[in-house]
C-alpha cells in the first residue's frame, strides 16, 4: 500500500514537472481564428497532360512555399492534407484577395511569335497552338504556337529605370537553352517590317499578354537578340513588377490549383476571443472550485488542486503535440475544466457511501474503497469518449478532427489528475493525525443533502417505465418538429458559400442593409445582426469585387460616410472575418462529420455491449440519440446556425450523455451481482438513488463554467454555451428518465412482459446512511 502510494506520487511529480517544463518552453500554437490572419485551402486539379497525384501536389507545395517566402509573411505554414489539398496559413495577412491571387496563379509563362493583328470578328484559329489574345492596349493579336516556356527562364528581377525614367520593368534572364531559343525567336521577328505587328514578340502569363514588345530596329534579320536576357515592360507599378518577378522566379505550378476554402480573421477579433475565454475560465473555475469546496470540504480543496494540474497537463500536451488551439477547441478546453471534476465527484460519492456503511469508518479506508469502486465507471465512461475522439480524428476533417484531438487530450489528462494527482493528495491528507481526529473536515463523513433527501423519499421511478418513455417521446416530438417546421440552417462550413462579418461605428438595421445590398445588385444575400454593432453578410457565392461592394455599402450605412471615409469620431467599419467555403468542400465536411458520428455511435454501442449487455448498450445509444435530436430541434426552433462551433458543442453533449448513462448502468451491474433475484426495476431505482448525487454535483460544476462562458465569453461563444446548457439539461434528464426506462422496458419485453411487483404500502426503514448522517 505504502509502496504503491509512493509510485503514484513519483509518477504525479514527474508528469507535473514535465508539463511545467513544456508549458514554459514550448508555446501552444494558436489557430488563425485566435491570432488573426488568413488560411487558404487549395486543391490541385488534373490537366489533360498531368495528373494531380500526391507527387504533383508535393511539387506544387514547394513552388507555393517559395512564393509565400517571397511575400515576407512571418511564420507561414504550408502543409499537404491528403493527396490533393494544401493548407496555407498566413498570420497577419488581412487581404485574402492578394494572397489568393499570388498563390493560385499557375504562372504559365510562354513566349509566342505574333502572326498579325486580329479584327473584332476574327474567329479562333484552327491551327494547333495558335490563339488570339488582346495585348496591353487592348489590340487583339494572333499568336503562333509557344516557342519558349517558363522552364527556359533562369531568373527575373523587378527594377526601376532611373536613367530614362521609364518606370518599373522586369528583367528576365534565360538559361543556356532559353538563350538560343530567344535568339531564334527574335531573329525571325527582326525580318518583319518596322511597325508591323509581326515584328513583335508576345510574352504570355496565364493566357494573358503581359508584354508584346517590338524587336528593336537595330537588330538585323536573322541575327536575333543575344546576351540571354530581355526586359518586360508594361507600365508596371512597384507592386505589380515585384509580383510578376515573384511569379516568374517561383516557377509554374505543376498543376492548376483552386481555392476551396478561405478564412480571414482580424487580429482584434481573435484577441477579444482569447481575453473573453480567459475571463470565463478564471471566473468559471473559481465558481466551480468554490462549489466543490463547499460540498466536499478538504477533499474538494484537494480536487481543485488536481483540476489545476489537469489544466497544466492538457496545455502541455497540446503544446508538445503541436496541436492547433482554435476557438471551438479553446471553448471546449474551458468547459473541460468543469467536466474534469466528474471523476473526483464519482470517487468522493463512493467514499461517502463506504464511510456510512462501515462500523468503524476512517477517511483513508473510505477513500481507498471509493477509488476502487469508482474505477470501473470512470474507465468505462472515459474509454467510450476516447473511442469517439479517436474515430473523429481518423474519419472526420477540419474542425471536427481538431476537436477529436482536444477531446482525447482532455480525457487522458482528466484521468491522470483524478486517479493519480487527487489520490496522492487525498491519501496524504487523510493520513494526517489532525484529519483523523476531525473526520467531518474531510467532507466524507456526511452523506450530503441530495442523498439524504433521496433516501428519505425512496422514490419508485421505474415502477412504470413506459410513462417516462412517453414523456421523453413527447419532448422529442416537440423539439424535432422544429426541424420540419423551420428547417435547419447550416453554417457555410457545411453548405459552401461566403460569410463576411463587420463591426460598424453605429448599429445597422439588417433589413435596411439587405435592401441596400439588393439595390447594389446583390439581392440574394442574408444579413444578420451580431451584437450591438456587428453585422454578418452571407451568400452562396460572392466574388472579390462583390465583397468590395458589400464592404462599401455596409460602411456607408454604418457611419463611415461616402466611399468609406471616416466619420467625425474617427471610427470606421472594420471587416473582422471573411470565410469562403467551396460547395464541394462543404458537402465533404458534412458527409465526413456524419460518417464519423455514425461510426462513433456504433463503436460505443459495441463497447458498451461488450462491457455490460446489449440491453444497456442499446439503451445508452437510444438516450444519446434522444439528446442529439432534441438539441438539434431546439436550435432549429431558435433559428441558430449549425456550424463548427455547434458541432463542437454537440460532440461534447454526446460525451456527457454517454458518461451519465454509463455511471447509472455501472451501478446497476454492481447491484445485480449482489442480488440477482431482484427485479431490474427495483435494482434500477436503487442505482438511480445512489448515482443521482454525483450527477447533480457534476452538473452544477459544468453549469457554473457554462454560465461564465455565456456571460463573459463574448458573442462568438454564446451559441456554444447555449447548446451545452441545453445538452447538459437534456443529458442529465435522459440518463435517468430515458436510458434507464428503455433498459427496464426492453428487459420486460424480453422476459415475457412480466409485470413488476407493486411496491409495498408501508416502506421499509431507511438505509443506514440516513441514520449516520451526523
């Protein structure tokens, strides 16, 4: 016993020491929704000559890396996702149009002989490789097949001609092969009359003539331009010349790319989200700690210390694994502080039972028995959650996959803090002489008000289980009817489209903004208010030019004045968020999330069936489906969007619902081993009475955290907190009045619908726990 305690203490110290070292030396990686910047997801496309396979995507990634490095962005991130996608994160970049233009252009540079001018009605050439394109002035030129490509270019540089004052130009240097081809191309053009279009050489970038210079009259026919370099002119600005040189130096992309997802978040929005979440964490943790200390006294105070260790271990794990902490993950991390108390409450409630049932109780022996008896419930509930987290990581994508990582880390850290840190601290405190002399200070010598009230009333809840099932059915129908009546409003993560969020100096009426956008040629936009001075504009498809129109319109309505000029008080409309999701990606995210949820539920059913019975596994999954449908239905009635934040809340509700049901069924299994002849309904009643104090105390800890998130977490976390508050209430209800009645009803149907005996009129004397409450 002493040796095992020492091993646990050394393990706890080692874990905390390593966590402190990692937390101090390795910063956690923040998502762009917290630090501000632009994230672009590109998808490679096959061409008739090149297949967009994994190797082509890797080559494309290296070309893009060179372009991003030339942009001068601090700490950019480029990674391949799957065989066809590249995720680019550009911290601090607030102009997604510029970034997308530089990244997405294929930079297919080619050099063509000019065959002559083309009239307005000239059809496209039938010859292979010939084309008609307008030059810089708009004159249409008929071009021959490509004589050179960007592969023949050795380098390019943007320069300003200070001697002649001609402005910016790009000097292009050719390699050995390109030098000969350039001389041959200009030698043929030099044989044409001066001033004739055929004396020109067209330089084409991505099917656009960027320059079509005349060959200088000093070049003799058949000799060509030697030296291996040329100048591209075209009235470039500084930025245009540098961008062209960047594209030429970066090389052509092996395959074209398409932007399928784009997120831009202003730095102020991310900073406010971090500040709001930090305040919510501090206040919520303080309230939860105060509640736990009031209920469990000394043991509660030690559990609070273990919770702080949980937060440290979770943070260090996120940093060590290089996981990205996003806004949903941050909210889930804050909520997990309240949920992590669950294992401690399970142990303390079992210890209270042991203390009340022993003839000569002691805090240390009660704690030892409490940890031993609560272990199976803690293990089963956390393993089911780990199964869900693992499957979400393997099957889902995007924010759902990231949530799976955060969820798994939280579960493991919670078990370490409760089963190791709390136990070490509790064993040490319980062995102190002053604690042994004052057993009530531990918080384990009293049964607790909830348990005492339940024992006095001795409720027979499962005498008629079908009544509870009928009540659950009515609530389910009322909630899910919102899906049929009002429909589901999916976020752009699952539908595709573009969403822009603004903050205006003065409040803007959404109806007025909708009308102004319709007058500006955008009649199909959805405008919603977001707080006092916030506004979101959403549409199925918006080009960058249309986004500029939206920004000018909202700015005028919000008090910027004409053309976005600042108003008298200096405030100006700010675009704080810009998201673009391609329709194919939205459909994929929706499909993957659904598959991950279904497979996770199936895996949890198999595990519960193996650990308990098919009867209990089916009842737990039925209660879980009941909770999910009610939550979705309530959000449908409220008109709230089902986005990635809602999905994170839904996954949390699933974990909470399964945990609640597992705790009840674990106690039923334990009681059945002691009394195999008693009817399942009576066993279930006893299990509910014994586990309900844990459910109430755990729920109170989570409610305090959620209330802090709802009040202090800011607008971005309000819907998250609302969804979890609904799910918490429904999950607490369903574990007692849905999962348990389903199990009793299925058991009765399986055993020939045997009627449960009517309870005796005069109840037996209350259990010993009520007599020893002092």
